[in-house]
């Protein structure tokens, strides 16, 4: 086999496949992410991709996990920097809320969760792990803010659950482009909610 043929048949690293899938979503939307199209993008057959991912659902979930891994690293850096708990909470919110309509990460997140109604237990557990990481980081930040006297004495776990429900609802509105709920408007609503319900007066 010639070197050129070997290069054509060599599978790209899994991370390259997932990055290409996310790039396709960002540029063309989720409807245009097909096994055949992704295969052409990375120089593989759709059959070869199915060998790696088995189904499109699995490709989407692995792409979401890969994207969440990158967000998790960014979130960890933001939350560990030397700043007040309030400033780091604002950074958490800024990272959480979509950039705007058709934000690729949120587009993917919505699709994976929509498909999860019929997903197997393992896939649902992996999705829950994604949510759990966001929740644990927020609980730890809230507990720190309470202990330092920056935040009111709230139950960090209960407050985090309610706060993330608020963020999720607003974020869906931003991601699908509902009029009157742009990113800046949502951030203003969240700021007001935090000021009224969490900050010490």
C-alpha cells in the first residue's frame, strides 16, 4: 500500500472527529450534521464512522461530552482565580448562558436532551454527569460565598438547583431566539435575581 493510500485509510484521532462535528454544527446547523457529510469532512466513510460511534445519537453525545470537557476546564480556571465569590459567580453565569441564537454548544445540548427520552440508561447517566459537574461547582462556590459572608445564609444545594433551573430556562430562550430574551437582557435578569436573593444588603 502506498503512503498516500495509508493516509487516506488512517482514521483521524477521535478528538479531531468530535471537533469537526462541532464545527459543522457551528457553521451549518445540526440538520446538516450527517454521518456521510462528517465522513467527507474528515476523509472517512460513513461506515467507518459508524464503527466508531455506532449511531448518530452516540456521535452527538460524545461531541457534547467533548465540548463539555473544554467548558469544564474553562469553568475550573474561572472559579479558581483570585476573585470574590460574587465575581466568580458572574463568570460562571457568563460561561453558562449561550452567546446567542444557534449557539452550537446549546444547539447540541438541546438535541441530545430531546433524544434522551428514548436513550439507554448509560447514555442518560452520562448526560446526568454533565449536569452534575455544573451543579457541584456552583454548590461549592455558593458555600464559599456564604462562609465568607458575601452571600446570605442559603442552602447551597437547594439554591443551586433553583438557580440552574432559572439559567436553563433563560438559556433555552436565548438559544432558540425568542424575542425579548437576548443574551444581554437575560444577564440583566440574572444579575437582578442574584442581587435580590443572594447578596447581603
